């Protein structure tokens, strides 16, 4: 199963995350299938590849709870239903 989840990068105590499509059996630092966005929790900055995320969700990818909240704030699920 493919999941949309966060992949950590950055220095100690200054973490940022990439939103990636990755196999659910892989580790957090494993090579992702595709990078779909960026999230910085300190500044609440997000950059999303919305067409890529919509495509992955239509193919059956399951977002984690944190990624789901980020996508809900960006109204991505409305585009999946349309």
C-alpha cells in the first residue's frame, strides 16, 4: 500500500518535512516513490504539488493523520471528489 507521509530533514531542533508518496512498509528515511510537497512546522509554510497529490489519492494512496490535516487546510480533498 502507498502512503502519503512526512519525511524529516533539516538540522537538529530545526526540522522540516517533505510530503512523500512511499510504500507503507518502508522506513521514514527510505527512498520515496515521489516527493509531493514541503511542510515547515516552525513557520507553518506549506508548498504542495496539488495535481500530483490528487493523482496519488485517486490511485488509492492513504495519507497519515498529519498529512490529512495539511491537505484539508489546503482544500485538496475537494479536488479529488470533483
